[in-house]
C-alpha cells in the first residue's frame, strides 16, 4: 500500500512540475508575441505544449535506447517547424 501511495505522490509531483514549466514557457511566449519576436498568429499555449512534448519525448526515447543520430534528426525536424503556428 505504501509503495502505491509513494508512486502516486511522485507522479503527482512530476505532473505539477511539468505543468508549471509549461505555464512558465507559455508566459514567456506570450511576451515574445506581444513584443513581435514571434508572429501574432502563434498560440502561446499550443507552442508551449509542442516544445514541452518534444523536450520530454527526446529523453524518453534516449532512455529506451534510441541512437544519438535519430534523436538529432528528431530535434532537427522539430526546429524546422519553428515557430509552430
């Protein structure tokens, strides 16, 4: 029972941290849009979610054994779509 509770509390903490980081990125992107550093057509919410997903997905793939070259290609592909509108 203790192990299940611990796993849930760790999951909840990781979720909280992920959402907090995504929110901070969204706020920064909103500022970039307001300052014309990003196109006004950008959705700060969508871009923050996109960046967060790519940033979190690459380490998961690496932990699963993905080779460096494939991870680099994934990062390159993501950057070709920057800024995602």
